C-alpha cells in the first residue's frame, strides 16, 4: 500500500493525543497534559510542516506558549517532517531519541508463541499490577534508552495509559497468579491497528510469552476490523529481530527530538 506510511503516521498521532489536549497551530500540532508534565508523549509537538526558519521559529514559540508547564521540549517527527526542520532541530541542540522502526504485519503471523493467560487491565488491582511491571520496565532501562526514570515518572506514565482508556487497551500476562508481561493495543479510526508498550519481565523471556501476547493482540485488532496492523520497534534494541521473524516488515522511521528547558514558575 503506497499510503501505508501516512496511515501509520496518522494512527500514531491519534494514539498520542488520547487523554490529552490537542491544539492546532499553523505549522504543527501541540499535545498538552499539564497534570503529567514529564510524559513526553503527552506534552509535545508533532505533524510539523515548517519549511522556513520563520516557520520553525513559530513552532518553537507555540511550544513555549502551550507547554510552559513542562521543562521538556519534545517534537515527534516522521517521514513527513521536512528535512529542513529536522536540520534546524539539530542546530538548536535538540537530541534525537527513541528512533523507532514502524513495522507492519504482512499476511499471517509466522509464529503464535506459547499459550498464555491474558487479563485485561480494568480495575484497581489490574492497574496496580501494570504499575509494578512499568516500574520494572523503567528500572531496566532498555525501553527508555537507559534514561534514569524515577518512580514518579512511571506513575505518570500509567496515569497517561489510564487517560487513554476506552480507545487504548492494556492486557497483562498472568502466570502462577502473577503478572509477568504487558502490552497495549488500539484500533485507530483510519482502519489501522497498533500494538505498543510491550514488556516482559527478564525471568520470563525466551519462552514465547511476548510472541503469544503479540498473537493475541493481533487477533483482538482483527476482530475490531483493523485492516493493517503495525508496531514500533526501537532501532537500537533486539526485539526488532523478533518482530521481523513474526512477519512484521519495516515501513518507516519515527523519532522524538528532545531538549530540556529551565522551568519558569
């Protein structure tokens, strides 16, 4: 599909906007959630169309205006972001982080993995289980590019997940009464299904748990009518090899460009 990169970019932007305030400006979109100031996916600019230096200045000014509650200036870019704007980001000392390969499933999964017990995250007990797994994920550091994330950030991240409830769904894998893995999925309005935020405890890896979870989430998305299903793989991490073996093929790249600002109260 020639329009697959655009469909994926649209779905990714839609998912990031869930549970936050979306603000349209002439040269970008702004997403803001003052109650969760340290979560980059909830406080950022994206869909940038700035071509000139003046356009870029307008993007930065819009971010300063609408994101004054956070010390972070985060801009999500994709294959539709003008090269001149990415060059400007590099000039302005933004750091490119979390380069993600957006990979789409072609045909059927090649493997279904191990039989697993999935439990939807619904009540307070479920959310507490998810929080414990998110804390373990952030402590390990692989999904956060080795950033040292404090427990408060993990709590803000789970609060972000909860704010997306209704459109974005989480499931945990239960083994012997304990949660050992989690994943999220959403069916975007444009017909694209996405799988995100996958994590398995180190002790439970290499047993087909992640593969089994992906297979189950693919089934859920297809039952919701998703014609295309994709997931994001961090370019610097090994899970991208697993996804490729399962039948996911690279389509496009997305990145987060980040700069920390002094927070003025």
